[in-house]
């Protein structure tokens, strides 16, 4: 659900606690009275209760669940407890009631003002706490009843995070005079700083994000990257930061290597699995999956560039089919350039939606790295000469795949060729020495690949 529980229990990637409740108030008509406002609190708790656990352990026996620590069905640390922890932190804090009131108004978008209904901010928070306390814990097989030891050991020290959160709030304050758009008032920003500095930096961070979203503050890419890094330190999913944030994305640039993992044609091939069939819908799922921090449409743009390189080349249709088989290990089959044309068509559809101003380009190939990539391809070709790709579905000789790879490296684009080569290594389960892997890492660094791109084949390194 949140950073306070191990993330594979429940995939809950929305906002939570008091900031998540405040979001619910911004998305609903203003309640007419206190009863209606508390009804929104109850509705938020009900919505969480309907969330389904991921990776259910129902199939395990009672003994197996006990051994693994999943021997309870009571979710004692659920959304209500997260909300109560936030609420109690503010109620018991040294903050003035006016500061708490300012923070709530900013986070909830002014849709519900307790003062207008005869309540102080603390009175309102106490009513929330009472509503949560009255709810019995929900029952879900496989949930542990308390915050995990994993989170307790991993959570950043408050002092480390506090200063960074306060610095981000202070920088927004310094932007007020030169900002053309609306910003939270100085009093609201001061109150948010107090929450981060004197109550809980995590709560201060989440309420600060809510205020940025409520006021539609335009966030530059550098600030967005810092907010994502802070969220990662708190254990929050990227969607908690992204959702509703107004980000000034830079233009798409296919030469900018900002993907953490694989990308482009090789990434599409890596999405194939036994139940995967080459279709428009499968391609659409991949091209819509921009990496965290990427300009919307980036994945479609790099995939389109790779595809256009292959389409405009002299690579025979049979070689295109062999290349896809080797990189994807998919049981399906493709019809050479018809497959590439379908991919290009779906990419253009996505770009019309996500980045209509973008004009597709095919940048000059990085030919200076052709020789080191070619050496690695040829060395592996000798080791896999007798192997076959997809022997039980549509068998393709590994020699054909390696020949197609060599063509890509020498005549199309060494970057694309190397990315496809890494995929083929996985398909053929090629054993690697540490020395080989180190060379691949060095090549990947020269191409500017993301942190985990080449490490996707580190499991192939021979032990000892």
C-alpha cells in the first residue's frame, strides 16, 4: 500500500494518509456540513478496503503461510492507520492551529473549511481520527498486521530528509516574485515548512505535493527529478508524485538517454512472452510505457526511430524475422517488414496523442562504436553456432540471428545492434565470463545506457 509496508502486499500506488484524504476533497463537491465531510472520510476508507491484494497467498497452506510470516488475515495497518498516524502527528504537534488550518486548506483545495462550520483545525482532525478508530480492521489473507521490519530498516533518517523537503518548499517561496502563475501564499508555505521540520518530513512532503497540484504550479524537469528522488527515499511509488503534477517536460529527444532500463525496438522484443502475440494492442502497451522522468511519448519516439532504421535498410525480410525471433524468443512469427510497418504505425498513433508537435527524425548512427560491438557479436556467434531459437515453436538457427545482428551493427546502427545483442544473449542463455560482462558494461556506458540496462544480463555470468 505505502512505503510503510513491503510493496508486494498490495499494489496501492495512489496518495494515502491525510494527503490522500485531502485529494479526495479536491475531487468531490464541497460538503454542505460536517456530516457530509465525514462521509467523504468514510468513502475514502471504503475505497481502500476494496483494493485487492497482489500476489495472493491463498494457495499456500496454513503452515506455509506461517513460515513465510503471512499467518494473519487482519490488515491492522491499513489506510485508516496511515491516516490516523498523520492526524495524530499534527494534533499533538507544537504547530499553531492557524498553521494546520492553512495546510489543510491548501491541500484540500479550499473545498472544505472547518472554520466555516465552527471547528478549529485540530477539532476537524480529531473527528477524522474518531471516524478511523471506529472502523474494524479489514481482513485480507496474506497481510501482516503491522509495519514491516523491511521498511523500518530502510526508511531514511528524519534529519536527512527534513532538510531536503524544507529546501524544496523554500525554493517555491523564492519563486513567488518571478512566477506568472498562482502559488501558495507565504503563510501556507511557512506552515508546510513547519510540518516538514517539526512534525514529519514525509507528511510535509506529501502535503507540499498536494499544494503544488491544487495550485497547478508549473514544475520544471530539474525540480521534478528532485521530487521523484525524494519520493523514492520515502518509499513512495512514482505515481504518487506524478499524478496531477503540472510538469514542464522538455521536447522529445531520441538522443537523450534517460531510460533506466532497455528502450526502443529491443525493449519491445523484451516484452514478448509465451502468451504474447504480435499485435497492435501488444505494441500499444509498450509504446505508452514511458519511463519515470521521461517526456511523454519518448518510448514511442525511440521505438519509431529504431523501426525506421530497420525499414529503410537493406536487411532482408527473412533477416528481420530472425532478428525478432532471437531478441524476443516469442513463439509467434512475423512477416518481416509488415511487422515493422505495424510497429511504426502504432508509434505514430501514440505520438499524435502524447506529443503532437513532435516530428520524427532518424539521427545519424553512432558508428564510432561499431568495431567493439562487432567483436562481441562475432565472438558470441562462434559459441552459439549450433543453437536454435524457439526450437518448439518456430525454430530459427542461431547463426541466422547472429548474421542479422552483424548486419545491423555494421550497416544500420551499432547502438541498436548492441541492444538487440543483449536480448539475444538472454534468449540463448549464453554463459558469460566476468571479463565479457565488464566489456558490455563499458560499451553500455559509452552509449549512455541507464543504470540497469546492461545489468539485465548479469545473471548469465558463470559462477567462480
